[in-house]
């Protein structure tokens, strides 16, 4: 098996890995209550999706 002739420096190694970073996922606001949610999902605070109630949410009062 082949062995590298020279050791890869820290700079070269880090330059190669610059594109391997995590990205923040997309977030939108609920049209009814304004809570931040992931797109194309029902709101967990009010239970609405596309201006219609799809989930019954209990109120803790």
C-alpha cells in the first residue's frame, strides 16, 4: 500500500475541510400565532397549518 511522501500540513488539511461545516436549518413564522417553526410543518403552539387547524392543542392553564 502506498504511503504519503510528506505529512499533510495543518493548513492544507483545514483548507480541504472548509466546506464541511454545519448549516443552520430554515425557520419561518406561524401565520396565526407568530411562533418560529420549520417550514411545511404544523405549528406546535397553535396547531395550525396553512390557516386551518390540523392538531388539537391542549392549553395549560
